[in-house]
């Protein structure tokens, strides 16, 4: 018993920073995982990744101007992310270019600006925090910010759920019955940016998209409906956060990659063992019904 | 004319600078059932898109009757069949005009979804994931959604593609039922026999309206020949269409009008 307590409970019970890390990352999962499910269903998984890169120059600008402060870096990241999301979204909606190409163009430009900014100041250890996150050093400010982001995300998802599903399932139909199509698309892109920015405190700009996509991608192998898929993604996100933090505590690993790798393990298991996974499809289908 | 559900006023629709529908004038009566026929590229789908408002007119306008509710079944649906949804989720989208984005689905709503599925012969399919449906079943599912939309103006763009004969019969019955309920219906169809048997009115398109009115009149051999002769390709260096040319549409499209003077009931051009 003591061993199990030491393994699973003690790290969180004994250290305030672990509690904060746990609290922060669980909140993040609550908002980011459902957003990730829709990102995946809209085949924009890589757009999320592109967006994460796009946030970098904003965060870097905040860092250059104000040092390692949460607020300026967040606001900077938010602005950069929204410019790229709106720009790429607008180009794909109002011209013949598809979203993948416009997104790639915008994020590459953004990334180049970011790298340029970093090189002006010269490299710095602190900047590593921007890139790879510091989940173990979440302060009150950061936790409040994440809490706010999660509240906004869940509220938006609840309000726009039906429109979001319709926009994914049959966009032309939505356009024929309502004008919500374009607004919903941009609100959704806004949520993606918001959650990536929320995540970069904890996981870094490059890995924050991991907590969004991996649980969603894993949940896809288990269910054929959207609602359970979102719930399952959140649960997988929770499990990954707990496992990742414990792993990082016991093995002295950086916490961000540990969390994402835990989600990666769940993803691989889902590919193999999921109800819609590889093994099931290969093995179980020897028998069939009459109709 | 007070009973016009749709009025086309010198409507030109197209892509780039090339018209796919060229100076269309006329009305679609409320409660009429019209088949839209013509060769590939004659502007049938474009006209549908223009009526729904997905495509903005290059010139002229489509005027819809005030407060008319439209249901549109596109030829190339942008439906994502890999999306994890069940038949009931897809059909329930048809409740949008009634419930909007936030309205809760009631027990009656769920019953009407079941009824709509029964009407298209898909009773008991509610829980089926949409990626397991056959092409014809999916088409019928989309019909059920149109049914649920309870629209006054129903636009169906080649609804019988990839649908077996029995199902075509069922769907025609459904369309006739709508016709009986005084709904205005326009259907893009390729099968002329089907049109002759089931559609009172026909619009024959070849970028410009070749003939429009009573089906028997419209589908006379000389009209069909005229429609077949139309030049499908765009001309990159086609001369610009000057406003003065079509202001006097009567001279320009005189062939269109001859037929309409022959009979009284059909919609007339200009």
C-alpha cells in the first residue's frame, strides 16, 4: 500500500508545485481535447500544428519586450495566432486556395519572423521555456489564465455545438439554411488559438498541440459518435497528464514531453486494440451474420 | 403577378467572366412542379445555386417570395461521409429552420425524424453510422432531411443519380406529395421520359432558356435539337456581352417566347 501511495499519491500530496501542475494540465485537457476532436474531424490536424508554430513569434515578441512574463507572452501569442488563423481562414474561404496551402504559407512566414526576432536578441535559456514549456512552474497568474480559457472554450462549444457539427458534416447544407457557416469556422479557429496559447505555458508552443491532437486521434479508434469521442478524448487527456507528471517526477524527465509521450502511448494502444482499431478489424471478422 | 414564388430578372450567373446562365427572365409559380433539363454544362446546377444564394448573380437578380423557406439538395454534396454521425444526426439537421442553433429537440421532433425516415423507406435506420450507407440509401436519407425541412421551395439537383428504379419511383411519389401540398419544386433531371411522365412543367436550358413551360411543348423535338446544338465550351475571347443587347430581350430571345404564346398556363419569360 505504502508503495502505491508513494508511487501515485505522494508526489501530488507532498508538493505544491505538483498540485499546480496537475490542476493546470487537467484544466487544459478539459478544453483542448474536445477542440482537438473537431480539429481532427475537420481534417485540420496539421493546421493545429501549423498554428502552434505561428504563435511562436508573438510569444517571442512578448518575451523580447517584457522578459519571461506570462501576460505579454500570452497576449503576443494570441495576437500572432489570431492573425495567422484569420488570414489563412480568409484566404481559403474567399479564394480558390485550400486551407492547407494558405495555412502553410501563413505559418511559415510567421515562423520566419519568430526566428528572426529570436536571433536579434541572441539565444537564451529562458526562451527554451517558451519552446518547451514549464508545467512545473505554473504560477497563479498562469492557472487563472488557463481557467479562463477553459471556461470560454466550454461555453463556446456548448453554444455553437450544433453549428459546428453541421459545418463539419455538411457545410453546403449549413450555408443553405443559415449564415452561421463562416462565423462558426472563425470562432472555432479562435478556440484553437486560445487553447494552444493556454497550453504553451505548460507544454511549450511546440508541444501544446500534442495535448490537443493525440487524445482526439486516440479516441477516434473507440467510438463512432462525436459526443462520446469528446468525452473519451478528455479522459485520455486526464490520464496522460497524470501519467506524464508522475513519470516526470519519478524519472526526473521534463514534464511536457512526458505528458505528450503518455498520450502517445495511449494513441498506439488505441490503434492496436481500439474497437475500430487494427487488430479488431483483422481478427474478429471471420464470422458474419445473414443480414 | 402575386403568385410568383421565384422571379428571375435578367439573371446572369457564372464563373469568372463567363456566364453559365445568361439573361434569364421569368417566374416560377407558387405550387408549381418544374423539371430543369439540358445538356451537361447548360447551367442547371448553376441556376440552383443562384436561387439558394450560394452563388451571387453577375447581373440581374433572383427575387424570392417574402418569407419563403428553401430546401436545397445539391448535386455534389459537400457531405463528409467519414464524419462520425448516425443517420438520425444527419436527418435532424433538417430541423434547423425550426429549431435553429440552440433550440432543444423535443419528443415530437424525434418522432418527425422517424416519420421522415419511414417516408423514404428507411425506417429503423436511425442508429446506422452514415459511412455504412449505400449511395442510394444516403440519397434517401438526404430526401428525409428535405422532408423534415418543411420548405415552401424545394430545389433538387439530380436527385435520382445512382438510385435504383424502385427508389426513383418512391422518391417521385414523395415529390408528387409535396406538389399536392402546394410547395414549389424544381428538379434537375436527365431522364426525359421521367420528365414527360411526372413533371407538368419544364425549363429547357442551354445557358439561355431554350423553352420554358408546359412539358409537352417544351420537350418538342425542335427545342431539344436547339438545346443540343448549344456550344458547351467557354470561349476565352468571346465578345463582351453589352447591356444594350439584352435590354431588349424580346428580340434577342424571340425563340423563347414563341412557345409561351402558344399556351396559357406556363411561366413566361420576360
